[in-house]
């Protein structure tokens, strides 16, 4: 929930919550003419909604875990200014661990580990 608010309101790339996810490239798609596509919510939709369960049949989902990672978000990520002093990082990690108790509410990141099914 927090991730949808943070990335929906303050991130320059769109979440794409309502945009269709095409599992394969559409007919006529040319990799030399790549349109910009960003959908920050795709991983959550693919791994936590039932809509894409059939697409994952060749994979064992070994781990799917939501993480608060508030320390990362407030660090400014890769390109924005840091919003807390570096000395506060240990405290931020404690806040992350506390918020990880309720991941559905505080998650901003997602970790997924897949294993290819072998027949």
C-alpha cells in the first residue's frame, strides 16, 4: 500500500495499475523502435494477483516477499537527494524491520525467487 502511494505520487515512472500486461510482444513489435514502457506495479500484479497464475506454470515460485525498504525510499534511490542523514541509517533499518511485520501495508519493494520447472 505504501509503495503504491510513494511511487504513484512521487515517482517519475507510472505504476501502470490499469494498463494491460502483455506476456509476449505484440504482433509487429520491433525492438529497434522501443516505446517507453514503465509499470512499477507489474511485479506485484504478476506474483500476488491470480490473473497471471497460468503464465507462471513453468516456474516454481520459491520465494515472494514484500519488503518495507523505507530506508531505501527515503535514501533518494539512485538519483534523488537523501532525505535523512547518513548517521540515521541504523535507525531507518529498525523502522524497516518494524514495518516488515505488516508488509501488505508498508511494502515498497518486492523480492521474488523463481526456479525453472524441469520436465
